């Protein structure tokens, strides 16, 4: 059985070096089409192609396979900027980082994976993990249904979580499949992040060779700096930074609208001390949490770039900064929503969309309240919950 990607990848694998003009075109397209993504409940494949042309889907492809790996902070800032325009587009674009997981595959498998080019869109529904039986001729017999496969409708390769030969830490494996081996059950009916297309994946009796499976966060077979950067914390970061982008957009909107007259004929908002104080507090909170987020990113990157492994303390700080960014971003957006007044409740108000989208980010399993407990455990020398590091 060949597991080589479909030729559809080839047509989208013609991107050159990421440059500012291509990235500006992405921002323009997202601004023009964000309502379309909201209504269709997914970011369309042709938009994914634009992400590829801007280099976002080769940003974590190994250099040895034609990739142009970006330092995490540079990639995160690009996702943050897209998210200022549309959170769903930023969320889907963020999975350009997910190929760091695939660096745990055998080198021969990676060579086949990237044979059509380095611009590969990977999406996965990992939970609930399903048990895969050994296939008669080798490999794993995969059947089941998995949730939250963000970006699955535009993906070139899909992953599902299976229990088959777990590593010593008990972490599940991810089995890779072609899109034609997977049914997408379109059930993404949610309050926010509607354009992410995080539908269910359904697989029925597909044999996946062992060398097309990997442990998420497992040891990479590629020796390049990006693949020494902590993989699971990076996955949390690329999602948390979406919240930072939404918060920036929401806060900028209430700042710009501070001089607008109210419907009731009352004082202009910016003439009220309470309004100015709330804006100032929100600005300070957002800039502070963002500074912490990028500070620990740069510290971890400097460590791996000089050839060392990131420490458990650094990995934990990345996770703490991500969870805190997601939480504070939502709180900033909520404050902006309240400052915006009655106009914010209208269906055509961008502010109500900011609120809906920002509310989803801290709900992600990587970004919930328990991360504070685990980070506190590392800081105080106590064992955190399994799988945190």
C-alpha cells in the first residue's frame, strides 16, 4: 500500500520564499472573505492555497525536505496578525506549525510525505483516542470517530489518535491518512470560531502502516533547531496567540470609537473617566501578557538554537504563558465589548464576533485553568499531571 499524498498537493506546492507582499495579500483576502468563512463554517481550500503561497505551510517543514522553518516568535506574530483580521483564519493558518509533530516520523516516511513539495496542510482529530487492532499483514486497523479536526476540509493529510504501541509515558499515537480515506462529518455548530471547520473525522477499517504513525511530541528524527523546540507547548502557543490578535483588534476598535456620540445624547465615551480608565487597564493587561508570552518564546528559542534542549522549566513557562494569554485576551475582549455599548449586540457588529471567538480560545484543552496548577507544580518542584511536559 502506498501512502503518498494525492497530486492535489503539487498544484499548491509552488510557493516561493515567504515575503511581506504575499503576506499582505493574505491579510487582504481574509478581510474580504471572513464572512464567507463564517457562513461556510470552514476556511476554504483556495484560502489555504494562499496561506501556502505566503509560506505559512512550509514554516515547520524540515529544511532538508525543502521547508523554510521560521523561528517560533516570527511565525506566532504572523498568526497573531491574521487573527486581528479574523480569528478562524488565524486558527487554521496556525496549523502551519503542526508539521513539527511529523518530524517524529521515520525519515523515509517524511521524504514521501514531502515528495510533492514542502507546503503540506496537516489537520487532526486526536480525541477521543480509539484502539487500533493489529492488521493481519502488519500495521494498524483503524476505525472510529474523532472530534475537533480544525481545518480538515482544506487538509492534504489527516491524523487520528489511536492506542497502538504507546510510548513509555502512555501517550497515544497519531495515524496519518489521506483525505480520501476519511469521512468528514460536518457538525461544527458552535458559538465562536465558526470558520475553523473543526468537524468530526470518521474512519472505517483503514490499514495504516506503522511507519505512518508517530507519538505526538515524540523524539524527532530530524536534527534542526525548530524540532528541538518543545512541540506540545508550541501547539498551545499557536492557539493562544489567536486570542492575542482578537484582543488587539477589539481594543483598537473601542479606542477608535471613543469619540463617537452616544445614541442617548450623553457625553462622548472618551470624555468619561471610567471609559478612559477601562481602556488604559485593558491596554496594560494586553501588552503585559503579550510581553511575557514573547519573552519566554525567545528564551526557549535561544536555548535550542545554540544546540541545547529546552528545559522542563522553559517548556512549562511556554504553557503557562499560553494559558494566561488565552485567559487575559478573553477578559480584554469582554471589557472592550462592554465599553462598546449597545452597538456591540448587533449581528453585523465585529465586536460581537470578537467576543464569541475570544471565548473559544481558553476553552481549548491546552489552555484551560488546569495549566496554572501544572505550571505551579513545576515552579514548586511538584510532579505535574501526566502529559503536561
